């Protein structure tokens, strides 16, 4: 009742289709774009926020015209943007999954893990796609050179490198798996990327890397893989709100075209997805 325009059955975006879009009639364009930006790890958050600011101004003007209080205007605006963020994130993530299924021959599965006292079921995407990238000049310069000795991996080193609690716990789970798994060797945390023979592949430092000898394995995320020759495994950990992951993946892939790369994305509640490339 406080917003008469919203009661009109056929009125689209408060009679302002040039500056607004609302596929479901429930959320803001800025929120939807921000959600899509977060889901796609793309650096367009600023433009999304700019639109959200614009929509805040429009919502304020419309609210005043409709006789709404400041609290009602703010509440409606925040609700619209939050719904938009969720919609944008889900649509882009779902689109990526469907695209990968048809284009890259991936397997989708649910893997059970425990975080504290709660069971988490991250979506696991196993892809045969090789990430296409070109090696950087600074990595080419050190290719094949001797690598620094591996630093002993323990909880102290893991805690010092990973500040995110979820990521820290997840690294420890991967490390415990490597320690107990025959065939896993040459483990490094935040050290120079190296080949299966131990020589340098670049100046970059993957979060967690190790070598698997030929055999069949069930990884910590629940996925089953078959290794036919000594293969380097790289695991990167990233927060869903970050846009750093794609750059890390491309650099690792450019330096080792035979490696397998795992990207685990998380929020404060736990691991949301675990994408595997190069199977």
C-alpha cells in the first residue's frame, strides 16, 4: 500500500524500463550483476556497485513519492538487492555447470566432508578440459632450473600461510590425505611450482602441490581419478568473493600442461565447490 506503483499488474520497473530491469519483479539490477560478478570471479564488481548506488537514488525518490518512511525505503532496497545478488550468483554458476557438461565432458558429483560438527556437500566438477594459457616471461626464464628445497609441511606452516579458517582446515585435510596415501610425494605449500622431476616450472607459488604416481585414487573431495603416469597435482583455495583464482589457474596450467588443477571455493560456512581440470 505504501508503494502504489508496485500494485499495478502491468507496470514494469516502476515505469522506467530504460534504467531498470526486473525479470521476476523482485530484485534490483545492481544486485543481480554483483551476484553474477561474484559467481564468475570477474572483476566487474565496481560497475555493479555503481548501478546499485544509482538504484538507491531511484528507490529513495520513488519511496518519497509513494509516502514511504526512510526505514521502509531502506528495507525494500536492501531486500531487492540481496535477492538480486542471490539470483545473479545462482544463474551464472548454474550456467557455467551446464556449459561445462556439454562442452568439456565433465562429471558432476556430490562429495561429503566434515567442517567442525557440520557435514558439507560441495559440488564437484571433474573436467577433461585443459586450461589454455601462455607462460609468462618470468616463468620461462627459470624453467628447468633447480628449485629450492621443499620446506617441511606442518600445522605451523599451514596456519601461517592460510588465514581463512575454512581454507586452513581444508589444506590440513588434503595434507593428511597425502601423508596417508601411498603414491603421493613431493609435497609443497606456498612454494615454487615444480615438475614431477623436481625442477622449477615458474616463479609462482601454488597453494598446495604434490605428485601422484600411477594408480587409482579417491581425492579428499570425494572424486575418483586414474593416474597413468607420474602427475603433478595443484590445489588452489579461494573465497567465492575473490577474483584471483582464474589468474592463478591459468598460470599454473601454462607452466605444466600435464598437471591436474583443483580449485576449491568457499565462504565462511564451508567449501561450496571443488572444480578439477585436466583429468
